[in-house]
């Protein structure tokens, strides 16, 4: 496989959801010793048909987001790695289902706080957009992007949710993650980190780094030390940085 190219936004302008997906991808690729290079450019999202980041150039094709990248890499695995045993296939399908569910929930939580929550949008999201767009176009671009995200949140009913509702959903997710962890050391009691472990690493480190904008989630994140310990273990095994302890 040729070297993968990941396109994403610069650290000083990227929004939490995109940074979480980027970190997840880097973590997963590093764990699997796949060659890749990351370019952080302002117009990375213009290369993405659905505006998801990171944009990955894989064997001449464009793949957007983290879950799509994981699935594409699974398809590209050689046939000798495919186990047609019924129980193995069922287990793999179940893990993929959890990957999508956990990814969607975490993405929705981040979108809620960065685009729907008025305080975070005004003090953080808009300011980041202002620093990365031409001055005269900032208001127009910010309004258009916010409307797009609000329409999405409305389509899934999250526009009617209060902050406490979102926190409850986050806690329910954490309970499920702890159950999936079991006796560990990684999710599904696997001996090595997989796609979902890398997904959690990306999102938890972003929650931590941007904690002042996710302050409502802090009691929940602090409550589940098993997940925090998992993130530290993943960072260590995959040789990835921890943004906070």
C-alpha cells in the first residue's frame, strides 16, 4: 500500500469534532504501522464532498472521516486475513455496529456544544472561523455553516435537547463503554487496541484539551476512570500524546 495522505485543518483553527476524527485516524494508522503523512491546510474541507475531516487520499481515492477510513482499510486487507467462521463474522459485524454508534454519539455531542450551544458558538466556534476566513466573508460563512449543522441536529431531534439531556446521553454512552471494556485491557476484552479504542482516544483527548467548552461533561468524564485509564493505555501502546492527565 502506498503512503496515505491525510488532509485536515491547522491546530489553531480546527474545530473539536474534526480534530477528534483526525487524532483517531492517526492513532489507528500508527497502531497498524501503516505509512501516512498529515498535511494541515486551511482549505482541507474543500477537498471533502461531505465536509468531513480528515480527508484521506488512499490508493488514488478520497475517503472522508474516520469510520469510512477504517472500513475502507478493512476491505483492502488481503484475503488471507479474512476469517469466514460464522462466529468471527458475527463478532466483527457487532464491533462495526458499535463503531458507528459510538462515533455518531460522540460526533453529535461535539456538534451540539460547538454549533448549537450559543455561548460556545459565540466565544469559540465563531472566533476560530474568523481566524481562518477572509474578514469580509466570515459572517456569511459562519452563518451558512451553522445553519447546516443546526439542520442536521434538528433532523435527529437534538435541537430539542437541553444540555442536561446531552449529558445524560453521554453518561449512558460511558456506561456502555465500560461494559464493552469488561476485564480489558481494551474494548471487547481484546489484547490490542482496535478501531473503537482509537476512536475513544481521539475524542477523549479533545474533550480534555478543550475542557472549558465541554465543562458540562466534566463530571461524567471524571466519573469513569476506567475509560480514562483506557485512553492512557491506548496512547502508550500507539505512541500517541496525551493532551492532559
